[in-house]
C-alpha cells in the first residue's frame, strides 16, 4: 500500500533540486511549499467527525505555521477541562448510586421480615428479586460503557489510518524511502490487527468475566468467582503481550530501516560533495537543509497526532473510570447496610469496568508510542 500523498513527494523533491541549482534555499519558504504539497483531506474529514467539545481543545491544523515549536497546545486549559469533565461524570453517575442504595434499603427491610416471621424463604425471595433488579441496572451499564470503549477504539484506529500515510509521506520526502517501504505496511496491518483483537477478543473476555462474577453471587451452589478473575487477568495479560509485540516489532524494524536510510543519505552527501565540481558542496548542504525542514514538519505533525490520540482516549477513559468508582463506592457503602453478597457483586462489576479501563488505556498507549517512534525514526534518519 502506497502512502497517501506520496505522489506529491516527487514534486517536493523536484522543487528542492531546482532551488538548489538556482539560489540558496529559504527553509521557511521550503516548509511552506512542502506543507502545501501535503494531502490533508482525509485528516480534515476525520477531524470533522469528532465531537465539538474535543475539537475546541485542538490547535489549528496548519503544519506550515507550526515551525520548530510545533502546535500550540493549551495544556493548563485542557487539564482544567478534563477535571471538570470527570467531576461532571461523577455527579451524573450519582443517580446510579442512589438507585443502588435505595435497592439495598428495600433488601434490608425485607430481610427484617425474615426475623419477624422466622422464615428464610422471604430472605431468599427478597435477595433474588433485588439481584434481578441489579442485573438490569448492570446490563445497562455494561451496554453503555462497552459501547463507549468500542467507539473510542474505532476513533483511535480511524485516526491512525489517516495520520500514518501523511507521516510516511514526510518521511519519504526526508529521505526515508527504506523506512516507508518496510514500516508503512507493517504498521497499517498492526493497527488493524490490534483493533480486531481488542474489539472481538479482549472486550468480550472482560464482559464474560463480569457476567461470571455476577453469577458467582447469584447462585451460591455454582461458584464462578475464580473463573471470573482468571478471565479478567487473562484479558489484561493478553493486552500486555500484544503491546509488547506491537511496540517491539515497530521499534526494531523502524530503527533498523532508519539506519539504512541514514547510511544512504550520508553516502549520497559524500559523493555529491566530492564528485560534483563547483556546486557539489552547496548542493549537499542545501539538500541536508531540505531534509531537515521535512523532519521539522514531520515532528510538528507528530506532536499534533500525539496530543489528539491522548484526547480521543482520555475522555472515554474518564467516563469508564467514573462508572467504576461509583460501583466500587456503592459496594463499599452497602457492605455494612445490607447483604454482603450484593456488595460483593457490585464490587465485581466495578473491577470489570476497571479492567475495561486498563484495556482501553493500553490501546491508546500503544498508538501513542507508535507515533512517537515514527517521529523518532524520522529524526534519526536525518543526516
């Protein structure tokens, strides 16, 4: 698969060569020409699909204006916005806390009837009815929260599919032909594999662990607590293995190919200086400046991509974390007030959401590191 925008590379290199022969190169002007040659159509279209609140925190997509400082992220404002968002999610989920507390009070009243009538049938019936209501509430939470996680993975994957071709176009323009040839198809394939692994294996395993955790408290004669913990730990362990494999392969292949590109560029620079009379030294220095300008553009776009990956990931993470905290808090509050089985079930649900939080965080971290490696590989290959 050829990177999108690769057709512009020959135009950019041609402009560089003509400028080299005609006059000294103005790096700022060259950056403007290179930025104008980038095909950012798909990236603009993707940004248009994002939530307006998230878009308000993004700097303007203008690579030629970023210069050496990169995009201007307002980090204090973003931090305050994330804190407000998290507190708002906590307050919003207090309704869930109230429903569960009311359910526990009803269960406590019905359990007191057991002592009045000296029968355990009422207690078992009361717990069964209350637990069925809890299962209904938890089912809604599972559906909404797992949907949020899947949408987040889809958005991150879509962003990787539009940012990777642009970055590799700049890598090619900067002399990283070998890096583009080897790493580009590898990275595109790895992103698709990770997305499928998470959506179709990891998330279902975490959901199964949550269901088994509830069954453990519903049916005392059929304990499934250890099986639930096994599936939950297996899902996170599988995510850890996928992350190590993903990052390891991208890093090793990326830096190995960048060394080859660097060797080729250094050899070309040496022959240009020594075998082209009169203009050889000037041409080599000007081409080096042109490749450096390409690396600056790529670094700026990479910083933009890193920040956007964080924003796409962190808002769903905060939503999931708020729900997990509410369930764990409710379980802790209910333990002295009612049946300990209900408290244990709610704590298990909270642990399930924390496992979902961890899986989504690992996905975001994997793609964050992948973009960082691309930027580092690109700069490593500049002579």
